[in-house]
C-alpha cells in the first residue's frame, strides 16, 4: 500500500506524513502495533518535521486483525489508510466496522 498517511509526527517511520515502514500490523482494536516513537531531541524549530519531503516510494504491507470491511484474510485491502492518535497510541482511522 503506497497511500499510507501517518499523523504521528514523532513516529520513526513517518516521512512527511507518509509511512515508510515496509510492514505494519493493525490489531483487533485498530491500533498500529508498528508505531515506534522517536527520541525527542532539542530543536529550535518544532515544526521541522512538517517540512520533510513526503516519501511515496515505499509499498507497505498491512496486516490487519480488526473486524473491518477492508480486512480480507488478515490483510488490509483498502486503497490507502490514515493512522492518527494521541500520546502513545496510533490508530487506523480508515476502519469501518464489518
């Protein structure tokens, strides 16, 4: 899946709001288990991550165990997904209950 948007700016795999992980896993509660927060480093520019060029070149495989209309044989078959969340969680917002 090349259209994997990630709103978790502090995730290791986020490059310009695109997920660059080769593989992610979404659990039954729609949480992204691949979410990995980066170490915060002191910066003069808090918006620095907003200016990173988007990387659409990675074709991410998405394993999914949620009861969702896009889940087929534990794989996500959506054209794209969006992951967001607060604090220490990352949740698939594309989830539509089956």
